[in-house]
């Protein structure tokens, strides 16, 4: 099932970010992907620093669970749970060959840092492109 994608707050810069978005949309359990430019993006003569934030929303599934009311009355209740979490997403992305494991991860974020040297045609000097991508779960508390 392809996930919903929101790129309205993204400039479109970052080849690794684009690749990551394509792979996220292929993972079962990811229902929503939103990409935004981070305020840390900057450009100098020798390097370009691109920083993007990706927010993912996970699909939910319902299951029936037995319980008792008042200690003796058997009932069934519906429990809604996420199909995936950030740790599960890390495992799924680690198995993807062109993405791999994150450079940093904790319980609420995955972070990738990619660098490449770009030498445009007819120039003797190139520049270094540094791309930082952070993945958060939608609805998680803001980080300081």
C-alpha cells in the first residue's frame, strides 16, 4: 500500500532524501510521510549543507482482546495498535541496500548523514555536499 506523501514544505533538495522517501513509501506499516526543510540548511563557496526533516505516521490495526468486567463478566474489547514504531522502521531501513542503518538513532529519531564531493563540468574546484536527514514519528513531542 503506497503511503500518503506531503512535500509542500520541502524545496526538493537532497538526492538521499528523495531516495529515502521512495523507500519509506514501500515499507508496510508507514501510512504517511511529510518532508520539510530544516532551518539549518546553508550554502558557502566550498560546501553546501542540506538539512531535511522527515515525519512518518504509522498505520494502525485493530485486534480483539478478551477481558473481564467487574472481575467475572467476560467481554471482548477492540485494541488499536501501531503496525510499526521507530525501532521497527530502523530495522526495516537497515535491510534496504541503498539506505542502510542510520548514523545515529534513539527512541524517537533516526538520523542519516551523507557527504559527497561534486565537481561540476569545466571547473577545477568542486564543493562538498553534506546532507543531514532526520526522521521523526508524527505526533511525537518536540525535541529541544
